[in-house]
C-alpha cells in the first residue's frame, strides 16, 4: 500500500515531468491580461491563501481519491496541481465503496503558526481537520473536530484577541435545516469545538440557501463572505459586524448582472504582495463542472465590491478579461495538468479514482506505460456508476479531443478494458474478451445513477492487440467516439451528450474489470492519454 500511495502523492519536483502548457485552455493572454475562467475545469468551492510570494488553492473533491487537491500559483492566474492533502478518505469502510456526492464538500485553507490548516466537511459525518508544516506534506491523518450530520463549509478565524472561531453552514439534506450561518468557539489550537453554536445570520428571507462562509477580519470588522441563492442562480453576499456574534449587516457584492456568468459565488478573498485585492469563485457549467474565475475586488466604505460595478451601486459583476494581478514581477505561464505520457515512476496528479484506491489497480511500468489490471466486480455492481476503479480526469475545456493508445492481454471471458465519458449518464468503448475472440463493444447508460443497466449498442470482432481510441467533445458536451488499430480512427458511436455527475462535472475515465473470481488478472497497458484541440 505504501508504494501505491507514493504513486498518488508525489513530490513537487516530479510534478512537471513531461507536462507542457495545455493546448486547450490557458488563462494568461501573454499581454499583461488574463481571461476567465482561469481554470476551465471542475475545481468547485475554491478557497485560497497567499503565503509569502506563493498562492495556494484547495477545492471540493467529494468521494474522489486522492482528495483535497492543492493547486499552486505565483500570480493568481497561472495554476498547477502540486499535491493532495487526502490520500484515503475516512471512514475507510464507507469510502472504500463509491459514494457519489458525499465526502469532501467545500474546504477552507489557512496558514497559522507556521502550519497549513485545511478544514473540510463531510456532510454525513462532521467537520475534519488536516494539518502540515509543508504544503507538500506529509499531511496529518484527518481529525474529526466535530461530529454531526449536515455540518458543512467550515472556515476558521484566529482572532487578534487570542481566541479562535469556526463558522459553518448546514446542508438541509442531512441536517433538516439550511440557509443559516453559525459561529462556534474553538480551542486555541483550532483542533476542538469548545463553545455552543450561535446563529449569526438567518438567510431564509433575503439569502435562501446561504452557505460556503469564509471568515475574515479587517479594520475592526468581522466579515463573512457567503454565497446564496443556489449554485447556478445565486449571488455573493457579504456580512459584517464589529462583534464576532453579530448582529451582522448584509450586502450583495456581486451577481451575474449583464454577463453570462451564472451563479458567481463561493470563493476566496486574497490580497497580493502589492496590496491589491482579488476574489476567486466558481461558475456552474453543467457537464463541464464548476469552473474557476478570478475577479478584481476593491473596498468602498468598508464593504468589498467584487468584479466591475458598472452602475456604481456597490454591487459588481464578473469580468471576461482583465489586467493581471500585480504581484511585483512577471511569471511564466502554467496550466493545470491534463493527459499523461506515463513516462515516469508516478502517474499524474490530475487523475482520481472513484473511491479509496487499492494496491493492484494500476502501476507505472519501466517501458513508459500505465498497467491497469482487471478488478473483480461482484453482481451488486450493476454498472460503472458503482465501479470504484475508474481512473478519471476532469473535462479541461469546452471543446477538445482526447486520444488513448492501449495494448492489452485479457485472459478471461468477459474481462474488459474501457474508455468512458462518465456522469449520471455515460457512454463507453471497451475491449471485451469472449470465449475465443476479442470484441470492441460500445455501450450507453442513460440514468446510470438510477441503477439502470447498460445498453450494448454494437459489438465488433477485433483481431489486433493494440487500440487507438479518440473522443471528440464539442460545445454542449457533445461527444463522438472513434477507434482503430492505427492512429487514424474510425467513427463508431452515435452522438452522446455528456452529463455531470453528482455535484461534479463529467470525466474521461479508464477502467479494467472482470466478472469472475480468479487468482490472477488480465491487463491493459495505456501508453499515453493526450488532450488536443
């Protein structure tokens, strides 16, 4: 297990091996400006901090492992994944199985006393804390600081009076209440709740579904930045008070306005080395997930204004293009990783499994490929929706193609290696072993999350042991699969429209499964996965 986990959590020095600037989406325009979104991929509920000259971002990861992705930037525009704070998710007996929509909801990251703190909620179990002296880890084992159902979106505040507080919201699906914000006192170390919750804001009247609070202090005011109105339709609310427990004044500081950026909210206020203020948030873009935007921010009469305030009413709207943040110097472009050549001893940080990983699912090999062994699927797993050993990557842009080169040695009847576009609906192209032959099989599942069975669309005999698969994704998540024994692929599947998963965007996935219990397994060797225009 130690060897397998070392594959998942690599050191920063190994991250960029073979990684180029993405051909699909780069926010840095190269002329001193940037475009939104700064990350066109599903990094929902972002929170960020600056430590010295470095910027770090975390996001929700739900039940995908490794979890709690950590991204790094020098200028708030150019980001790269540098690690994960969660190698396995507790309770382990729960998250060894697929748990869609559960797990790590909106986390917060802070730097205090020369340590990094990440607080994250699991809506079914409570609020956890992981800590590290170094952003690259090792990270502590998750500590449950408060057990309970429906406690979500925690954020700490170390006050200048020596006390420590935590703000959080509630998920109505678990707690039976929602649209309220509470503050609780913690011990000095921030590792234990010591005070009862005080409801500091009830948003039912003006801010339904208020959640995702972030806690700050400035000029004697306590500030709670909290989105409201729903993920795809809401706005950014800010509360302020001179007293930690209120009463709090309320102001909407950003909404969609005249733009196409729906539901702009839930994120992080960051101040640069030069004193500029910026705000990171997400936009829900259906199959593409919750993509990340960066907005200029300024303070007027001790209220923040986020984005551009065209009518000067104190409420901004998102910007499509803007001058880059002034961080004191220029930095080279970078982008979140996509694809993988599998030429190193680790595979990329952009990959995640659907559940806690087990050793033996996949290994890098000396010849520069990723070997995926078939994993037994009991009868209780009816389709890919409940399959834990899907290795997935987020959609990296609105339009792209992804190509996979794979060779295979399947041993048992019904053993299968496949490539899929995965969400509540999914489509896949698989190599399946029959009794004496090997077939290319295309399948589709409309309503996989409702436990519907796969529908086989075609089955074609295939005599080669090397396969090229291409998936072309166009606007609206329209997907076209093709395959061939050579790099030139042949159209196969009917058009498929990608759907998001549960609180996440669609993914490109690789899987290798079997239906029989044996003491060995066939395998597929993935030579490379390449994203292109």
